């Protein structure tokens, strides 16, 4: 449940805010939602509202209405013509609308590669594990995959077309499995039998044992068996795949060779979202530790954290249109040559290489879009956005001088490194400048007294963030709450309740030695302590909704947010406002009324 911030009343919502580039304003006439806005009294248990975009190539259209937008709410799926900052189309006239029975759409993705003026293939994943391929423009296209749930019975958590491919798509499930499908192939009539293809630290890959090729082509088992994969993202060049799981791990793979090239660990709890920087140098993740964590692809380590949210971070996304690029440092660009000589396609030595994948890493993946490159003298300054269950949007300006600081590791028997930590850390103030910020080392030094190899068994307290006196509370829960106190000691009066979903809870399968005892990674490059890497502050932190925010997409003339009550909002960039602005000081949200649907245990073709 979303947390009410200090001073944040029910009507205390922002309709505009100022950054270094100007004023962003909410375009109230550009709002999208369900047509009648009546139906569900409680959307908390529904799947998160997600938004997908596709741009249809139609040079003959002078109005520029080539964009289509899809969003899900409850059991419904809507596709509209999207007009950006212009007045929204008639909500009673969607391009397509679907109402499902017995299941909820959970995620979706357009294929930008094959989109034409009269076709836009759309993949939809469901809470009961099925996958549907439709075309909201042609209408006649409708294919079902995993229809009988023989491949996987768990919820589809993320679905994406493979960059540059006409027919391959990747699907993740809450069971901890990733599957590669070919939309032209059928699924078998019996449960698939698998044979091992490749395995590594914390993952294994299988292929189907069949006489004829069928779906799925590959099955990836990542982390502990049954540990939910929350999201994955392809790099802008399409060569690498970042995966985040409920076990608190980020894993980055070279997609074609299926090799693990790097990992990171959350401060505590699971990682929920992931995105790549437009140049492919950094991976950013957010999760249940309320932090934004920045991981360097070249250095293979966590280089910074952002602290500004008061609840779980649900979406992270770079804004390529306000990210400014300085002159390349050849030493930095080539720092990875010795460690990964075969991955030279990940080095962005030329301007054309950096942004040459706009259509695939960009519009196709929504949150990794690449626009016109802004080059300035000096270092690169990335603009990052994040939204959270605390109903707030945070914008971060992250300068490369902060990201390239060496890791400061204390002298500890369990830590990787023997240098002495300075008494003050460098903190980015959020406006691109850095200041010296004296950290309260006493609260962090207590971490030395914690045995990081305590037993990871037992159940976690899911209802309270404070220390429990109940002796039934597990050792790991106690350890985690002590860590939480170290990282968030300044939050007084915060009544946020966390559900600690720590590594391998309830899992039966051991995958690697690191997974057996992940808490030992604290203090290493995988998970530096709070005083061992820069802690960033947001440039902007604004409350935008009453319900938890579930989507953030940056576009050339605006950015788009969505919240759990089914509203999709457009925020115009400075200089892109059109027509009279009818922005009220507060937002009115209509009350939802009950409109129950009949439950059906399985998804059938005639229901779609």
C-alpha cells in the first residue's frame, strides 16, 4: 500500500515542477484511462498498470498520429491512438479493447521492427501463464502460446521482442524461468522435456528434446528454483541482457553466447526493475531496498546508489533527451578490452554506434529509448527517472565523475580490498555538482559486528519494519532489519511496512555457493556498504498520484506516467505545451464502484 508522505495530503499532488531545463507541466487534456472509469473498488491486488508504445511508419500522415499506446487495467486491455501533448482522442473510441475472463493481462510489448502503417504485432502476457499475439490494427491475428499451461503455470512478469527480430520473443515468469519463443512455431500438446545446454554460476539453460523444433526454443532457469524473475531488459545494442529477480540479484548476460558477464546484489530485498543507460555503459536497478542502484558494465561493480524514495522502486528509466554526453575518454572506453575481448560490440567509440539502435533499444523497449544525442564540453551527465510505490517521481542528474570514483573498501577479513575508507564520502547533490558529505560512519561501522554468514532459514516478518521481540523471527530477518537501520537511520516517523523477501526463501534447489550465502557479498563490488560508494540525492522528488506509480516512459516531447488506478498521464517538456493549459491545483479522482466479473479457471481461445 502506498505511503503517505509527510505533508502529502490526499489532494497535495503536483501538476508542474521546475528542473534546470525548464518547467514540466501536466497536460490534463491528454489523460488516458478506461472510458467509463467505473468498475473496480480495489486495484491493489490487480496487476500493475503498464504502458507500451509503437510508432507506425506513415510518412503520408501529416497529423503525426503514427503512435499507438497500449495499457492494461484489471482484466482489460486498451489500445489508443496516442497524441502526445495534444488533446487525447475520444476514450470511447479505442483502436482495440479486450476484456478477459479468468485471467489478467500483466505485461505487453509491440514489435517495432515489423510495425507498418496497417500492422502492429502486440504480445500480451497473463497472470495465469498464457501468452497471446494480437494485432490491434489488423484484428484478425490472434495466436496463443502456452495455452494449456504445459510450459509454465505461473504469472508472466515481463515480455519483450528480441531486438531486431521479426519473430523471436523472450518471456519471464514468476517461477524463475525465461523462455525464448518463435511466434511462427507451435507449442507441443504435451509437457516439454528438456536437456541441459549450458550452465553457470546461478543459472542453467535447457533446450527441448523433440524430433521437430517447437516452442520454447530455450529455457533459462535463473537463480534459485521458484524465485521470481521480476523484469529483464536488453541493452541498446541488443547484445546483452540484464535480469533482476526476487532473490535480490542483478545478472547481466551476453545474450548470444548465453554467458554471465556480471552480477550485483541488492542492499536487502528483491530487485524489481531494471534499465540500461542510452550508451550501454550502466545498468540501473530499483527494488525493495527503496534505492536506485547503478552498476557499471565495464567495471562490473556497483558504482553509486540513489536515495530518495520511501517505498519500493517500481520503475527506473533513463531520459535520453536530456542526457548530455561529454567527450569520450579512450581509457574508460577501452577498460574492458582485456576482460571481455569478444564483446567489442559493446564499446561505444563512435557517436553513430551509441544511438544507432533507436528503433530496437529505443521505441521497442519503451524505457531504454534513445533520442538525439546532446554533446557538451566536460563529462557525461545522465538524466535518470524513477517512480515508486510511495507515489513519487524522482529525477536524478548523474555525472560521470561520480560514477567513476574508485570503490572505498574498509579493511575487513570478508571485504574485497584492503584500502582504508576516508571519513567523508562524495555525494552528488542532484544538480550535476558534487559536494563532500560527512557520513555518519558510526552507524555503518556497526556492520562490522554482524556475522554475514548467519543462517538464511526461517520466515520473514512481512508486517513491520521495526525490530520484533518475538523469538520466532528468523535470524535473517533480524539481520536485514539491522541493515535497514544502518541505511535509513535518518527516516524518522516513516511508517512504511516492508515485505522482506530475501534470497531463496522457500527454495529447494541450490544453484551456486554464492546463492547459498548471499549476505557475504555485502562489502564487495557486488554490494558495497553504504559508506563505500557515492550516495546520490534526487534533483526532483514530487508526489504525482494518490495510488502507487507503475510506469514511466520518456518521449521526445513529454514523459508518461501511469498509476495503479488505471490513469495514464502526459507531462509536457519545457517548450512543448500546446493550446490553453487547464491545469488545476489538485487532481480529482472518481471513486470506483464494484463491477465484478465471472471467474473462469482457464483461458480459452474464444475468451480472447
